[in-house]
């Protein structure tokens, strides 16, 4: 006996094709298969309405893993994925934002401290060299101009330190994000 696909109904044409009995048997098989498929019980897990499609993976160090497991044990939950999900979406997250422009400006201003120290060292060396190689009047005239420039530099240093104190901590902004805000 030949098995015929469900959507195939043989046509009766002459003697070379199915006989009437075979043709009726094939029709019967087709209809029986359709009935069997209708009455078939559905097996397996019922599909969820809101299926979780996205997966995230991350790695922890030994210390972080020990802390994670301690927190997980304290929670009393049986599923680590559910623990992480609740920790993220039911608790507030503290976020710290850095304004990189202000941070870079702040670091460059603080680098001036070392520059001013080196200028002070060079200043002492220049004064010794002036008195050693020039007559006293010429050395005093050069030193007078150097003192004027040094006074301007000291004023600039005061402005820079005031600006540094003003910018202290302004490059960091803190905020709290909760899952309800999103």
C-alpha cells in the first residue's frame, strides 16, 4: 500500500492509475490523518506570554563572587537569575557621572603646582648666577625685572589655586536611578 501526502488526491484516469479501492483507501488515510491531528493532545510546556529573550553574561573575581554568593545566601532565594533581576529592578542604583572636560581642566590646573615649584628652584639658581657673573648694578637691574615677573607669577598662582578650590568636586555628579523611573 502506498502512502499518499495529505494534500494529494489522486485523479482517476484509466487503468494505469489507482483502482477505486486503492483510491478510497488513500482518501480514507488522508481524512484519518486530519482527524488524528485535530484530536492530538498538546504536550510540553505552555508558552509564556512574555518570554524572556535577552541574555546577559558577566564575569566576577574571586572576591566579587564570594560577596555575590553571600548576598545570594542572605536573600533566601533559590534562583540566582531571579536574585540578580530583583536586585537590579527593585532596588535603586547609585550612579556617578564624571564631567571629563572639567576633570581634565582640574588636573591641568593641579599640575601647575609642580611647575611653580620648579620655577622657584630655577629662580634661586638664576639669582646665584647673576651675582656671580655680572657686576652688582647690572645684576640688581636684572633682578628687579625678575622680581616683577615673579610677582605677576605669584598673582597668577593665587588665581589658579582659587579656581582649583572652586572646581573641587564639581566634575563629579551623583544621582539615584530607580527601576520605577525608567
